[in-house]
């Protein structure tokens, strides 16, 4: 179980960040429904607004995310919140997923991701809200990075957890990546669901922005009900 490491001052600073992050999380949930669409439209007026493509921090995080996975070939991978497709491109080059689907609610970002991934025939990018879109099928690998923080309520976190579970094959893998210590709240509904096994938890105390990577696996029915 990852714990905040370091001096007492570092612990207090981490708890203060956690409290502020939780407050911001719930305040965002009080905003009108139209706000997320306006927010993403404004943010993506600038290309790569978070410098995903050039940031050494993001490069380190992407490498750590892929490193946590068992090394074998995956049939179908899903990236929730693919933005402009920077990690999607890394995932395609990784070569351990036969097909990759990236989805995002920001239409401008999706258009840029589609252009970026045009040479990768195994990748499809769609503009969609993962909580609402149907007909995606099942996946044996799902990535959900820096997306749960936009849910705005614990109820919506649970809804997202149930949705991702419904898209995941039995024995399939789910990778969650979020800032630390906010990940304590964001990953809680996943950790307490008996249909998931937590295979690994990696806390990266990065000086720029600490984050946690959790690898979960969907249990099959026999594992969920061992006496059945």
C-alpha cells in the first residue's frame, strides 16, 4: 500500500494538497452541465495545452504506466480520455496491443489525435463520453489516466467504475493513473469492489507532481464467488 514518505512537514504538505484537491473536485461537480464542454473548448484553443508532447514529466509517467503491465500481447486496448493522442501514440508504438481505441469528449482534441494517429492502422480515435456511448464491446486492457478527477462527485466515480468494469473482459487489466494523494479518493471505489483484484500500486514521489499508478484485474465469476 503506497504511503506518503518523507518528513513530517512533507506529510502535512501532502495532506494539505489532498484537502484542497478534494475541495476542488467537489466544487467542480457543482458547476452547470454545460461547463465541461466550454472548459475543454477553451483549453484546446491552444495546441497541447498541458505540454504532454514535450514534458519530461509526462514522458516518465507514460513509461512507468506501460512498465506496470504484464508483458504479453493484448487483443483490444481502450484509452479513456485520450486528449490529443500523445500517450495513444506511445501505446501504438509499444506494440503489445493488436488494436487501440482512444475516446475523449473534447472534439478539437479528438481531431488532432486522429491526425496524429492517422499512420497507425491499428488505432481508432472517437469523440465520445465513455459514460454514455454504447456498442464498444469488451477490452482486455483499459487505461484511465488523469480522468477520474473530472467526475465531480463520488457517485459519478462509482458510475465510472461500473462502466469501466462493464467494458473489461474477465481477467482483463485496468490501469488507473492519478495525482497523489488525490488518488486515495479517486481510486477508492475501484479498490473496495470485490470484482477487482489490485495487482500493484506504485507511488511515484515525483518532485514536479507525485502520482500513483494502480494496476487492477477483473476477477472472473468463480474468483468473486469462491463457494459457488
